[in-house]
């Protein structure tokens, strides 16, 4: 709540998500959520 995502409680790869409901607010504060996903391993970006 309030556009702050506390990193110490989230896995290393967190993807921010904006809620899809209409006003995206709780009172006067903006609502921002995040979900954790597995890291991408390999592929074209994994050039060492």
C-alpha cells in the first residue's frame, strides 16, 4: 500500500502487479502488489 514493496519479504525475482479493479486505491493510498517467479536460466540473455 502506498507504492512501496518491502523487498526483504519477497523472493529475489519479484514482478510488480497493478490491481485490475477500477480505482486501485485503498483510502488515499495506491495499491501495488508483487508476485515471485522463478529466475530465467538459459536462453538468449544468459551469455557469459
